[in-house]
C-alpha cells in the first residue's frame, strides 16, 4: 500500500464522542508507581534535548546476559519452545530450581514446591494476593522496594512499615518487629541483601525473628533477588531456619544475578499446598512464563557460573570506589552496603531534602538518581544510586556531583 493512501483513510475515520469521566475501581488509588521508571523517562526527555545524563537511577546490571544462556534460548525457539508451558513452569526448570535451592540453602526442595513466574515482581504480587485481605496486616521494610507497600495496600490489607535503622547498617530492630506483630499480621516481608540500602540480615536476626513470630500462623515472603550479590559475609535466609522453613515463601529471579531483566523470569518456592494457589494466580494473570526463557533459565542455573562471580566482583570494586568517593563529598555520608548494587548516602547535611537534591542533580548536574522517599517515608534524607554502571560513568557522576555541591 502506498503511504499516500493513509491520510485519506484517516480522514474517513469515525468521529469519536467526548470521553466520559474515568471511573476507576477504588483499589487503584492504593496502587503506587515506581520512581525509577519515572526518573528514567525524565532523564530520557533531557537526553532527547541534547543533554548527557549518567544513569544511576535504574537497578539493572550493565552486563550482557551470558552467551551460553542466550544460545540456550535460541536453541529452545528452534526446538519449538514457543507455546504455553504449564502454569507452574516447565518440569525441567522446576527441577533445576529445586536442585539449586537444595544446594544453596542446604534444605531439601521438591519440584512440587517450585512455581516459575515472569520475574521477581510477580512473586511479590502473588504472595500478597494469596495471603492478605482487608483487615489483615502486612509488615514490610521501610525504606524498601516500593511494590511491597503498594501491592499490600492494593490487596486491601494494611501495610505496616518496619523502619530500617541507618545506625544498625540498615537492619531493623527485631524488638520493634515484635511490637508490630498483632493478631492481624498475615505476612512479613524480608529482603536481604536489601534494595535500596544494601543492608543484610544476620543469622542472629533470623533467629530473633523466629522467636518474635513464635508459633503464630504468619507467613514470611523472603525476597532474595540479590542473594548471589553479597560482598561481605555470607547470605542468610529464613528458608533454612527449622522454625521458619514451612512458613517462608522464598523468591528469586534471574534478573539481577544473571543480567536477565528483560527475560522476565523468576521463581518462588513454598509449601506445595500454597504452590497450587500461586499457580492458579499465574493461570489467571499470565497463563505461564515464556517457554524459551524457561529453557534459558535451566542453562543459567545449571551451566557455567563464572559470569555471576565476575559481575559480583565488579560490583564490589565499584562499590569500594563509589562509597569512598561519596564520603568525600561535603554533606554526604554513606554506609558500606554489604550486598546488592546500590549506594544509599545520607544527604541531610547538604541542606537539601532528598527530593530537591535528586531533582537538582538530574537537572543541573546530569546525574540521575532516586530520592530516598521513593522507597518510603523512612528513606527521607537519603539518595539511592545504582552502581550497576561502568567505572567511567561512576567517576563522571562523582565529578558532576562534586561540581554541583561546590557551586
Ligand atoms: N525485589 C527487589 C528487592 C528488587 O529490587 C526488584 C527489582 O528491582 C524486584 C524484586 C523485581 O524484580 P524483577 O525486575 O525481576 O521483576
């Protein structure tokens, strides 16, 4: 068809009546957005006007997905993995996940306990939707990953923040957690290593959490998406605590550790009766995770792991540089994150609020980062920088922030 015919056709299209008022369901007012994607859009708009921006706003590895994983997906497409899979996932990936978690967490996992989902976020959504409703309470870390509070509110439950304390290297005080637990508490969300602070739980924390919960019928959602990205010490989890194992929904995804954010692939492990309900949520929302991504996932878990370690050590090198450099900027003070790939400096001494400084750094210095309050009220006075970026870009960001602060 020649392009000349298109305007004529458009001229003949139906005249639309004016829009009626949009009547959203009340629950939509309780669903939040995500600042990282909003800031990315603003940064891209500035770039379209010719500005150069250092992108430290989005939490995604700057590495490529390992080549052997890509090859597995290409082979899978050729082999016909282009149709639906069972909602709970392909048997080969569920088996690979069971084997991997048995190895990494030292607790026997059966494939019937594994549900494959498209990424990390779906597990947050499904866990809350399956377990919490109006009248229930969901305890979540604050500052914390925004979906926890947003989805808990969306479900009709009351989100109850537990404050992460900077002076405790961004862990929470388990005594405070014990005070927040009520008869209405249905779910406690844990995230270690933690976004946005890089804080990690200790084994003592896990033991104390078990004591605080006692024999109450409360579930834990353990978001371990940064579990392979630890810099100091070892990764600990409630999943292999004898008193917490059955009450824990373990979740992980391929996004961060394997640089597979766009593949939309993750998994959750839980008691088999709950896994059936989780799968029903998959059936009703996305039917299944992408079949050829799942074959790539088998390769990611079972194949060569050297790239995971390469990325981890690169992130550690960048962390060491960036935190040291931030601490030399007047008004900035930053704890050393023990895992994940974020820096969360306290910037109260600059005299700006976190929102003001994040906006000024983007507009005036060309550095995109996020205000701490994008992660909840207790993030006030902090900024979040993703250090999943090249050394050159991190150095450029430091130079630009220093230049801005000196002005
Ligand atoms: N949980 C945490 C703590 C995260 O930081 C993220 C992503 O940034 C997710 C879950 C969601 O992961 P995905 O992008 O795979 O949905």
